[in-house]
C-alpha cells in the first residue's frame, strides 16, 4: 500500500526507527488534517512502525507527486487495491538515482539499548540493527547481496511441520533483502530426502525415500516456496533411488529435471562480480568404497578450474563455493566420527589426487572467498565450524588456505541433528566484505552474527569470530585433533631412525595424543584411542587404521624392515627377485603394535596404494546385495535345516577379503 506523508509530519513517526524516505514535493492546497486511530504497519516487510498520535489524512490537490513512502503489501492500513509493490525473481534490482533522505530520529537508542548482533536476537531486531550498520557504512548498492544456506534437509513427508516452521523463519529475512537491494538467493547443500522408508510408497514398503522422483519433486516444491531464486547441489543421498533407477545417470537426470538444472553444478552472479558456484555429487551406485563419499566428477572439476581462471581476483571477482562435504584442507574440525573412520569426510575422499585438488585450487585462486558445506549434521555454535584463511601465529604455522573462509552448515529438522542443534547459515555482504550468521530454528528464527570478514585488497582479508565457542560437554560430535607442524604432539625420529618407540613402550590410553611421519611421507597419529592416518600435505584426518578396541593397552613402534633396497630373497616364499625401478627412493618400514603384557604383536600393513587407512567399506549397492544373499541363506537354514528364525540369524555369517595373511597361498 502506498501512503503519502508530508515531511513536516515526519516527527510523528516512531522516534527510534531509521527510515529511508523519498521526498514528496510541492504540496498545494493542503487542508486541515483529520486524525484517526493509531495503526501498526510494517515497513520493508519487517519493521513495525507505530504512528503515535494518529495517521495524517491528506485532503486536497497534490501536484508533481514523484515518490511515495512504500509499505509492504501485508499492511492492513489501506484496501488491497492500493497495493503496488511487486518483486520479480531473477531480475537485477533497480537502483533509483533520485535524491533520497535518510531520516534518523532525534531520540536515538542509547548504546546500551543497541542490539548486540553477535548474540541471538529476534529476527526483526537483528535485521533492524543489520540495516543500520549497513546505512552507517554507506548504504546498499549493486554489490550488496544476501544468501540463505540450508544444510542437509533430509525431508520426511510425514514431518513437514518443522520444515514449514524453518521456512517461516526465512520469510522476513528474504523480504527485507528484496526490498533493500534485490540481490538474494537460496542455496541448498543437498541430501534432500530421508534415507529410510517414509511410508511414501505402499507398493514398495521397503523403498528408501531419498533419491526418488517423489523426493526430488517435494524438495523442489519446498525450495520454490521461499519465493527467491534457489540453487541446489547433490549430496551423498540424492542418487539413492536404488529401487526406482538402475543407474546413477538415470537418477541424476531426474534430480536435475525436478530442480530445473541443466548440469549438476551451478554458477549464479548474485551481485556485481560476485558469483555463487556449486559442485554436486554424481556417483552413488558406482562408488569405489562407501556410498556416503561425496564424489565430484572430473568434468565438474575441470569446469570449476576453468571458471576460476576466467574470473581472477585481480579483476575484482569474488566467488562463494557450495558443496555437500567440505574439501580436504578446510581445517574444519567438528566432524562426525563415522565420517572419519569410514573415509567420507572430504570431497572425493578416497581418490588421493582429486581429494587434494580442491585445496590446491583454493590456494592458487584468491577469488574464492568462502566455501560452505554440510554433511556432518552438527551445529554452528562451535568456532571450529568456521575457519579463516590465516590464524594467529601463536596457534600454529600459516595454514595455507588462500583467501577462503570455510563454513560448516547445520540442519533444519531436529530429527536429523546429531548434536541437538537446528540451524541454517545466512550470508550477507557487499564490495567491502561479508558476514556469516546463524538462523536458529529451535528458538523462533533468532539470528546471530558468527563472523565478519573484511577485504583488505583482492587477495587479503581480516576475519573475526564474533562469539565464544559454545561447545557442549558431550560426545555427540567428534572434535578431531588435527596436527600442525612443530606442535608438541609431534614425535620426531620415525622418518630416520632404524627403531622408534612411538609410545615409549607405554600402552595407549584414551588420552594419548601423538603423531609422526614415516620415511615415505605418510602421516599417522593416535587420538581418542584410535590410530588414524592424516593427509601428508594438509594434515587432515583421512581414516581409521586401528580402532580403540584393537589399540588400547598396546604400544606402537616403527622399525626398519631390514631391507636397504627393493630386492626380495628369491628363496623366501618361492618368489623371484624384484629389481628396483628408477623411482624407488623410500626406505621400507614396519609399524608394530605390541602388547607389553603378553608379547602379542600386530604388523600394520599398508594398502596397495601405500596408504594405511581402511579402504574396505563397500558401497550401499554391494551391501544391499550381501544382505539379500544372507537373507537367502537364513531362509535356506529355516526350510532345509529346520532352524528357528533367531537361530538362523545367528548362524549365518559372511566371508570376504581383504586377506589377513601374507602366506601367498589362498589355503
């Protein structure tokens, strides 16, 4: 509704608001005003305005009317026929070049009454404070933008109430952004459907909901309901329609069709020289190991690298990246233990060269300003859920993360949270920098400022955490110790000494924390009673080598295997001599785990590719077939061997590799 207010009556408005008012010129023949009861109206979709004394009714001729004070269409003040405000999606905002007056009331809030945006505040109050902050720094322009970032949705069609509640929390945020500058969008980080049967298909009561046509159509409808342009990328569950689709490609095509995507990746220019770029997982059935690995195909990686070359920081480009899982080297340390031990923490986790490629691109291209990811279902209250490009030298050496801030995103629905949090990310910025914020869906959509990042130049930034770490004292998340060069937990000598007692013959406990490098550059470490392998470059955890059950109470040593060159004794194991090739440079070593009490010894053997973490988790299709074979065996036992169901379940076991002996003989 459009209300015309003569500037002489501005002081009648609520004195604690900052209002942008277009000037109304050349009023003539102004009659005496009539006063009517007070009304509550909403400016720019969110700010409540109280007309304290009354509403001025203008009677008479008005000439050369150029602008009006625009209220949101929901205002109950005038009939609906007077509503003129419209918003078009996917169109560039119009910036008026006519003069504007920014009115700041004479009676301002005192400093102690100002909203502290670094603590959770009601959405309206927080947004008011955010607008004031922007106006004080020059106002909105063509570089201003706002993006809503949703973590793993895992939609369950039986539990849509929580999604509607989360949707409603975003409504005032997007409305305010559309009216302030228009550069707004929504990004979903994938994993759109619940990976279980949701009573959605009576014809197949065991079908998983995730990845089905119905799942993607419901998700698309939900994302469109925010009434802003949206983008989505695939997570590790989005091609899980294994009963409906025979191949990953068939499943991927339905995913893209439902969301109107020409490719698995996306690129959107949200503001002047500011890009939103997303990369999606495209492999599920064909995953080499666990299906929960997020795999970006080589075509997308090549596309991404070419885009970065075409949009350099030196030309003013700023790129915000979105993937389901974070890249190796991000420094994020609030992880789920199952993602660590099963080798599915990072993008392309099991492919060593591709896994490292993403951080290499970040280091090379300073146009990448932030990288958002989900996957872990953990909250945003921990400082370790955001990492900056640089750190205080007192905390360790330079992390070499380019100009990129890495940001972890939580979940909207309570049933999918692994630490009780229900949160989304809010990204807002302009040519001078950006803010990372939290929208809390557990507490009515309250908003908190988490971090501010200020651009110093095209390749340098200053980041500030805006609140203390609020970690819970519980074990619902796995805060991974990540080694840093020269820290006190580093054990020197394993690279060079012929014999190195890592734990100095003391048994490993849950508090043991030590890491070391082997002569071939591989990095191993002990944390939470487990032996883990870490990336040799980024020192990010790669996967489990030995579980706590296998390691606790035992000691670890690294010894030379006794071979100075790669020639095997031809008399041993009836094997022929193997001559060294030109690339062989490393010294062979053995990792020995021994029990100081009974003298038992375990030799930890590397994988065929030289790594040590257990690459034995098979993908979901393989495991599904295994369960079917086991079910067939149980039925056989009940029908032919007269076993009771529970007894048959206990008696059926499976056998498979990898081998547990070096005898070289299958017998």
